[in-house]
């Protein structure tokens, strides 16, 4: 069963959005606002990041989601790929 094009694009966009929340979380302590607001912003960003990540994964499907998840895992960034025999 072929996935529709808009689901694929929306799923990838949601994964990218979820990854962009992490730098925002790291920059939150340097804002010139009170502590309660910083806590609220950080909590909101964590929730938005998780919801968009898993929603994007749902739209992409299990196979594509696990493929992107493996690529985004820092432990797999510098591993050498195994050569396949024909």
C-alpha cells in the first residue's frame, strides 16, 4: 500500500519540527524572564517535541520511522556500514 505524498511530507516536516525544539530548550535558561516562565516554556517545548516526533512517525509508518530514528541516533553516526555481498 503506497503512502500518499502529503502524509510523507507532513511526517518529515513534523520530525524536523521535533528536532528544532531541542536547541530552543537549551537556549531557554538564557532568556531574561522569570523562573516560572522558563519552566513553563521548557515543559511546553518538551511536550511539543515528543508529540510532533511520534505523530510524524505515525504518519511515516513503522518502516520509515525506524529508518529515520536510526539515522537520528548519535550512536549510529560514525559507524561503518557493512558491505553486502551480491
